[in-house]
C-alpha cells in the first residue's frame, strides 16, 4: 500500500516520504538533516530523489550522502550542488532505474535550474507522479494512482501581489516560466487518465500568490478525487 508523508512543502523547504510498504524513499532533500532526523528514520531510507539544485529542494544532499543515503539526480544537478561521491547516483531523463521495489522513470522538468527532472514511480500496480518546480508537463500518463504535483500560484493572486508591491515584475516573469500555476494543473489533469487515481497532492504553494482552500476546492470539483494540500509542517 502506498503511503505518502509530506515533511515540508514551501519555498522554505521541500521533502516528502514515500513508501510502498517495502522500499521507503525520500522525494527531495530540502530540509536540514537535523530537522529530517526528527521527522523520519534516516537509516531506513533506501534512497532520495532530487529534482534540481535549488536549496529548498537540495540543501541536505551532502549530509544525506555522508549518512549513507544514495541520492539520485541528474548529472547537471549534482554538478550545480557541488557534490560527487559514491552515494551520488546520476540519472537521466527517460532512462528507467530501480531502487528496491520501485521502478523509476525520470523526465524533463521546465525550471530555471541545471538539468531539472520530474519522476514517475511504479511499484506493482501503483504509479506515482512526482512533478514540482516546472512550468508545464509535456508528457501524458495512464494508470496513475497518486499524483503529487506542484500548484504554486494563481494568476489573479499574482496580479494582486504585484499591485500590493509584494512581487516584482521580474519575479512574476520567473514564476510564469518556472512554476506550475493552478490553471496549468487543471489543464494537465484534464488531459490525463485519472480513472485509477486515489489521491492528488498539491505541492509547493506560494506563500503570497496562492489560496489553499480555493486550490483544493477547484481540483476536487474537477476530478472528484481526494485532494491534500501539502505545506510546511
């Protein structure tokens, strides 16, 4: 049975626990190891998937590798972090690899980082999509059972933040080119087979450009699926 545990999901840090009951994984390493040790049993983690090099997703990579945890990321991400040891496992888009009972397919993300990736994870009949910090997702999927997807901002909220002086035009332009909006999440969900989906997890909401309750209601009404909004814990 798939179990997902959000440890942190915000611009301050991102990290999630995922297990199929056999092989426990971390998705992202965006919280310090000292905090992570309070949230999870590090010694039981079979591996950590890292989407890109930004600190809110990768700050703990070096410490995790020192603790004996293999971290899987693109070669570009490893170079940008500045980490190279036998616990760093380079992976490439559209080249499947395995960690224990998981089959994992990385695919390209669209973000202002060095060779960012998203991941499709499969264990038995379960398929988990993990996509964050990407402007859009060009691939389509069948048979997904869990969807973990960034829902960073809502355009009307972004405009209000600009008018209030909380967000600059340059920050707005970066958001549009590197993060998933509510509208893009809606379009992605409409374009995919959701018949087997058991849960949708909304990740990495912006502090000032999102509305948790509106996002949750919108996705629930669209899909008829249980929706969990992940945030800082």
